[in-house]
C-alpha cells in the first residue's frame, strides 16, 4: 500500500479523477474487455510493471482501484490487462481475501477454571485425611530441615500439620497452607479452606476476604471476613452471676443476643504440661472442681489461678455452647461458640 500511495502521488495523470467505488467486481473488468481496447496511451514505468500483478491480486481485478493506486488511467489499465492476457494467466484463487474472525458461539464457550492454591486437590489425599481426622495435635514447631518437605523429612507433615509462613521452606513446601481466596461469604462455612481446616484467616495470606482490617477489640462491621475473632479479640460482653445449677457457684451470662455459630470468648489460663495437669487433676477431683482443658497432646490450659470470665462457665447435659481448638498464627487457641440462637441474659453452658 505504501508503494501504491507513492505512485498515485507522483504519476497520476493531470486532470484525471479516478472513481473510488470499491464495489466493482472483477466480473465488471471482464465485461469491459469486450469493448474495443487499444494500446495504453502512455508506457508504464518499471515500478508500475513490477507491482501491477500485486495490485491486481490485492484489488481482486477491480480496474478503478488498480488505476487509482498506480496513478494510471482506467482505460490504460484495461488495455494492459488485455494485451498481456492477465485474466488467463492469473488464478482467481490467489485473490487476497478479507477473513473475518470466527464468531464464537456463546453456548459452546467453556469457562476456564481458575487455579486455586488452597484447594484440597493440591494435597495428597491420604495425608489430608489424616490431618482432618486428627482429634488432638502436638505443639506446633516450624520445620527447619535442609531438604525439600516430604513425609520423611518434614516434622509438619509427620505431625499432621500444614507448613506455615514460619517454616524454613515457606511457600516452596508442598504442604504449605495458602490461606483462602474467598470473594463471597463471611469465611464461616466449610467452603472457606481456613474455616474447614480449623484455622483463622491470616491477613498475610487471605487477601480477598479482608481479614483483620477492622479495629481489634470490637465486633467486625465493615470487613466481610468473620473468621478472625480470637486473634483480633472480638469477644462478646459476658456477665458473671450466680448460676442456676445447684451448688455450682458462679455462672456466665450473655448480655446481648447471640446467633448460632457466633464467637463468644476465648478460654485462657495457665499453660502447663500433661504431667503437671495429671498432678493438679488429682487435687481438683477432691474438691469437685476443675478448670483444666486439653490444648494439645503436650500441653493443657489451667484457668484456676489465671484466666478470664469463661472459667465460670458450667457444664450441662444440654449445652448451648461448644468449644473448638483453632489455630491462630501458628498457635493453638480455644474458642467458645454459640451452639444455637441464645437470648440476652441467658446462662451459658458447654
């Protein structure tokens, strides 16, 4: 096209105006050849001879467009085609065709599934089942071995743990937990990988759910994630009063209404070993009172001397709360949650 524009600029005949109608077909050119064609009124230049066949191919034999691009008179173009027998020498299948892109059918278009790092399909099925069925874990110690993580070398894999950001291999480990990619919901259902794994959302890993963006010590209002309660201390207001259970002493009451699954408070206390817990348990059994709670296979929480209001929560055969060990930033913590909808000023049991 650059050559054609140059020829048109430098060699067009004076006073000649070439029509620019591009709807002419090559059949029109064939019909015009039946007219009395004479030799060209002027000789073609070397460049015009060289590019004529290309112009004929590009413009599909349209005389007007060929003459316009080469700066020639249309009758000279017809005469040149006739005298050089271009029609018989040129194969029409060599015409340049304008190929439009194929139209995609909406019904047949298949959406590509986005790769999900947190999907359980990325882990070994047998190992993942062992992680999910483990009732109590040992204390977590980040792995620091020199070789890549495997069940033979990685202490995390051996103890049914995911590797975390504290481990030496970090994200390069095949057992690394990548957090959640939840763009809907509040991360309080089994569809959230963090919630399903008994872990709180980590703001360093969970970038889509907005974990830990609201202020601590207050219920979350703006952020969508509701799976950061223990780490951000989003507990509800509890009251201590005399229990309805006979000879139980004090009890715990909720000041506000609670919905099923709501986080109530964290059970805290002194962290002791299993051996010390066995010794203290013998003493607590004599006074018919115990504040021991198993945290891991190596450690126990004792709230008798150090604790918060939750130490006064009593046991019941028909509890309205339940406890769960949740992993928060690599540490095991004990959370207390509502088992059902609870009215204000109701005593809490587990």
